C-alpha cells in the first residue's frame, strides 16, 4: 500500500536533548513537508522540500533542522534550541504538479519534560 | 489578517440535519482550495477539492466564491461519523506548493 509513515507514534524526551522524527513516503511525491500542531490550533509549517537535497524554511523553522538525502525520506530534528517542543508533528507529501493536495502521515506526539 | 479564517464552532447538530460553514481567505490570487477532515488526535485527511463551479461528493457539497474570497462546505443528512474538525486549506500562490491551513471548524453530530 502506498502511503506515508511516521515513527514513533509517541516520543518522550528530557529537556536539552535533540530528537529526530522519521518520515518516509512511497507515493513517489517530490515535495515533503513538516508541520506542527498545538492543541486547538491550526497547522504551522516548519520546513518543506520540493526536491532532493533542497529544502526551505517555513513559518516556524527556529529550533528545527531537516535533511532530504532521498526522495522517500524527510527526517526532522527537534533541537534543544526549540523553546516549546511539546506538540503533535505531522509530515506530509505532495506532487509538484496539479493542485498540490497534500497527504499526511499519522503524526508523532512529542512530549519534552 | 490571517491567511485563512474559519468559524471554530462548535456546530452541534442532530443526526439527519444539514450543516454548513464557510471559510475566508486573504489572497485573491489563490488557486487551489480543499477541505480536509481531522478526527481527534489523528492526522488530517483530504475530504475534497473545491472547484470554481462547485462540486459534490455524496452528502458533501463544496462551493467557491472568488469574488468574496470564501469557500463553503455543506453536509446533508449528517451522520454520527461526520463528527470531526473540518479544515479549510488554500494554496496561496501559483508558484508555490505550500498550503495554508485554517484552524478548523468543529462539528458534533448527536443522536
């Protein structure tokens, strides 16, 4: 089945630690995205990538880093510089033609204490 | 002004009722419009794209009004399973793949 996988589903970390969230897709989509969702709020774009080895900052990139070494993979690292890292993180992908509708993975809930 | 604004609701409706809600967007050059559905603590899922002529998918009807810069979603014959948050989503620029998401409208269908 084609789709997007994110792991793990739940992640707990101590403050001051970096943590990497995984995102893999087998939809053959060129573009991939990372969003953050806080309770009662909309999705906010962290980083996006339209092609391998290239990515751009979204609206809230501070404290995060990404890489895009393979078309299928777009991992997100939440660094210790991110002041409020506890959130629901969603990865998405889309084609770069057509309407650009995005398809989401199941998300990772990160709790930092 | 937010790029995409929605009435957060909640809209509480009985089974079988019709419910409708709108969202407004700020960029008149926006090209693509979507409604996504998000269940509690789950990922958003594409419900339907919205086309200029309006479109229907079963009990769901979406409309686009470019002049007033809003899109609407109407749900007929509501089911308990329609209870969810509905996200209005807009592609703000032709040259960009980014989407802007509204904060969502919550619909609760009661028995």
